[in-house]
C-alpha cells in the first residue's frame, strides 16, 4: 500500500509544479456554507460522495485530472491512490495543505489553511508537580475550563475549519472525568486523536479504554531513570507507574511514544534511556523535547543546554534515527533537528517534529525546496495550542492569547491574528532571519519569546546564534515570584 505521507507530498508537488493548477486550486479549495468542495471531490474520487452540485462536479473533474496525472508521474496506480484516500485523515490532510496554498499562495515555509494539529491543554489538573511545567498545573482544575458540551462545540469548530489532528495534553488529560467521552467524539469526527500523558494513571484497563475511544497515539513522559524522573516530576513512585503505563499501552496495541525534556538533569542518561525504551519497553517512538523556560520552567532556567550540548545531542539522536539496528523512530521538537537531518545529504529529512517514518522516507534525497515548504518550527503556522478555557495560543509554550474558541471562529483567528502573522514572517527574525536555514528551521519561537520577550527574536539554543546565548543574563530570569509566573499567562492579543 502506498505511504500516506507520499500521497500528501506528491499531490502538493503536483499542484506546485503547475501555475494553471494553482489558479484552479484557489477556486476548488474555497469553502462554501456546505463545506469544502475539495473534500467532497476527494470523497467522490474514492466513490463515497453522493449527489454533487454543478460546482462540486466541476471541482471533482479538476481534482480527478490532477490525481490521475499525479499518480502516473509518481509511478503509483490509481487503485493505490484510491486506497490511501479512503482514509478520512489523509483526505483532510491534503485538503488542509492545498487550501492553505490556495489562500496564502506558495510560501517558504507554507502556512496551512487551518492548524494541521491543535494541542489541547484539556485541564490544569495534574497528579504530579513537574519542575518544568509550562501550564503551572496543580491538584485542582481551573474554574473556567470548557464544559463537556463546550468541548464538543470546539471540536465541531475544528472540524469545520479543516483541522486534521487533535492532541489532548494538560495538566494530565486523564484526570478529567469526561476525557473518554470527548476523545471518542473527536475520533468519531474523523480527527487523528493522540494523548500526551504522564502515564501514571494508565492501567491496562485505561489503555484499552483509550483504544476503544479512538485514540491512535499515546505519548508518555519519562525524563530519565527512576531517581532522576521522580525528582524532576515531584512525586516518588512516578517513574514506576509511568513505565507500567507505557507497557500497558504497548500491550493493548496502541501506537506508543516516550517523551523526555532535555536538561542538565538528564542529559547524560538519554543514550541509555533510548536503549531502555527500545529494548525493554518496546515503544515505537522516542522524542526529545526542547526545554522552554516558561511558567515553572523559569525556576530551573540554569538547567538549559548550551548550544554546543544541544547540537551534539541532536546529532546523536539523528545517528539513532538512521541506525538500521535501532527500531525506534527518534525525534526532537528542536527545529534545529531539521537542519541536522538536512546536513546528512543521503539520510531522511526531518522537516518538523510531528512527523513519522513514512514522511521522512518520502523526503529522503528530496530538494531543499520541499524541506523549506514544511519548514521546522510550526508554531502559529502548522499548529497552535488551546488552553482549558478555550484560549487559543500560537504554541502551548507561548503564553499569548490570540483569541478564544467560545468567542471567535478558529479560521478567523488563524487568518487575522497579528501575532500569528508576525510568527510566520521569518525574514524579519533577528538572528534566525539571517541564517541560511531560516526556512528549514526558523528557530524555536517559544524559546525566543521566553528568553527575549520577542516572538521574532533569536533562538539562543543554536550554535549559529551562540552570541545571543552569551548575552543572556540568567540572573534576570531566576527568582520569579509565583505571582509573576501566574500573571505571565494573562497576556492577550486578539484578532482585530
């Protein structure tokens, strides 16, 4: 069967290579009150659409021509094309990307029509007390969290906008009693549903329940071995319970990943931790998160990696990724990972952190232009975050409110927010905007904001920005009173 990632990329490339197709695309991808003509045309192509209007029939003929010729050009049979397009998430993914090209034009890197992925901090409630928590989560939920019905309305809004994937995070999402109901509602709406969890509540029964609800991927945090993890997570016994949670997810057949945040607390443990995850826990994915000094993370800012340490770590991670004897997919949220992979001319390219092995193999040996099209840091461009109360943010690590899902349409926030427009303009970035890899990487916008209070500032975690790292006055970021940490999340910039 054809890789779904190949299908998305090849279709995009087909449109990009023909100016006439791009003009037609703008018309085909324009949404009406009934929804997307493009999605209807894709359904018709696989034999699922019912009666079509005149405009929908015309859109179908255009899409059919493009797909048929595209399959011929890339050596794919029509049957293979149809088989892959039967997956709703693939159809929605193609529509999202192509609608983005139709609305924004061809960009480096590209902005999708709506967030491809939304990371939803489902609750502020958590049973741990992690040192680096960006959400400043605690033992109780916030009083203004979305109700079950409001959560479902938000999902309806995401579907109308064309969002492809929804990741439940927190806090600890499993602490909300309505998690399974809301997750199933999202899965029934044909989203790709994933969960980011601390793993301590995942018994075998809970793992099965997640799978039955339609959750397709679970990512559990493990920040080192027992002593390191428990100290970092603030609760004794957290490591053992997290390990059991990972094992339970693997046992019931959930696609399972392990996440770790790289700091001086655990840097030396990461190589052995990868081996442990691969050989003992049998997860499929290991992802190293960039440390962002936001919220409680400001209190441990001195534990951040130096640019040299980060570069060495990313090179090590990539060496594991291309090691044929390593069964793990090894990634990092650091956008510099895209540059690390690009420098390995014959290896697979990691163009953004929410990728998979199929997408990497598709990019292997491809031109720089395709890597720049996807473009590293996706904050405010490919994805956004949502707070428990419905506030929309460019990224869960960037505490700037750009709108609220109860008050505005997602598509209006996405298109009109001046903050999101600022994040997308890489030519105006300081430091990162002068780099030859600015379209491949772009630097982490959350780190630029955390360190310099500037969304277009430099990411000081890169060797090419080392002069900015040396300028950082760590003492100015230490010792923030708890009240100031809480006030930080009240920054609000709404769409005009």
